[in-house]
C-alpha cells in the first residue's frame, strides 16, 4: 500500500494541450485555436472558451464526453446525472491527440462547439497560459437564435432593403462585421478571467489540510475516518504576509487513507519563528497561509535554501484540494 501511494504522489508537471474549437454548422467555419494547461478544470475551461469565442457567459452550459455530461450541478434538479465540472481537469477527459468532445452553450439557441485535442506539448519557458494562437470570424451575437437563425440575421444586416435590416442593426449595436476576429484582444481578455479560488501550484491538488489551533488537544485520529493517523515529514509551502514565500519542512500528523495533512498551529508558528528569527515573525502581527506541499524530490535537491523563483516554486507545488476546520466536542473531532 505504501509503494502504491508513493507512486500516486509523484504528480507530473502539466502538459500544454492545443485545442481547436469549431462552432458546429457555421459556414464558413467560426473557429479558434488555443493552448491551455492539461490540469485546467472544466469549470475554468468554460470561462476560457467564453473569452476565446466571444460569448458573454450569460447562459447555461455543459461538456459532453462520450456518454458523460460535465457542468455546474443544479440544486433544483438533484437527480440530473451531471458530473461537477469543478472536480474534473482536462487531462481526465481527453489524453490523446485527435480526441474530441463537445461544449454546449445556451441550451435554447444550442451553440454547439466541437473541440479537438490537436497536440500535447511541453510548456515553453516564459509562456503564459491560456494562449490563443489563431481564429477566424466573429462570434454570433448572444440570443441571435442559433446557427440557422444567425444565417438569417447576417442576410438581413447586409441587405439594406431587407424588412428587418434597421431593426436588427439597432439590436446588434449599429455595427457587426462577421469576418472580424482579434487574437490580441482575446489574449488580453484571458488575463481578466475570474478563476474562482486561486490555484498557486501547477501540480494537481493532492491533500486536504487541517490546522489544529488547540494547544492542549492533539488530533491523533483522522477527523474524517477517525482512524489513528501517522507522522510524516512534508515540505509545506507557506506565504507569510509582508515577509516571504517559503518551503518549510515539518513533521505533521497524516492520514494516508483520506490524504489529510494535520498540522498543530503552535508547532507551525514555532517553526516559522525559528526560520525567520525572533524579530522576523511575530504571531498576531503577521498573517500566513499554508498553500500546499512541495514535491519531495525537488525539495531534496535543494528547495530548503535554494532561493527559487516564484515560477520555479509553482512548478513543484501541489495546492491543498481543500482546507478543513475543526470543531471539538467531547465525543471527538469533527470537520466543520
């Protein structure tokens, strides 16, 4: 069991997926070619596709991969068989060149996008992802009725004698060029995507994290499965406000069954004070955030004091997949 767990923890650096997105039934084709990291969640990929195509994210959407549907769960339809897109990354749904899947946007107008994984590449030094490489033609206006209605719309706005010409021209904002596509504007807009919870590391999130604030109570059992936990040394990546971003080796409590890392707050703060010196870290004056774990192999090769750049740290860090808080009752620990 230990060997198998160890293999799972050696998460490779994410690849770059080159995707071609074609709006189905568009003639001539409306398409985009983009590059994204393979560990991009489908929730974030939805936002990337909205920007790349030119939509306004004002309607429902879903991904279709074979017989499986991924999207945001709807609490009003709990029995609808949809897999939460937050919990799935791109490499889990496609992994070989020429694989295809579908992105559907606006179920009323039914804008269906066929996405093809064209290439799998290594990240380029200094490159920022997502990246738009190419594209052709403008995205149809929102609420224009679907691809066949869009054809009628184009006919009307290009013919001054069409009975709907003035009405549709005003509706679209007095100007619409179906041949226009601005790749530079797409790449600028990528920087404004709201990714939700910030993800620092480029390795796939691996562990859950518990910070135990109680001085006189030690969490010897896992707060999730209640089995006795073990001790293990982890290189923790910690952001200390106004001071530094550090990788700090700490022996912690750990549940291998639930992949929960449990750190006692007083021990962590003592380690931080020792690392920075008495004047560098004062509990209460300086906040800190434990981000995740640093790859053990990279840690052994010199992360303790190598002074790596932020980008190098990102390449070797796996964020915690979730942070748990604890409530203590006479019967035991419970995750809040």
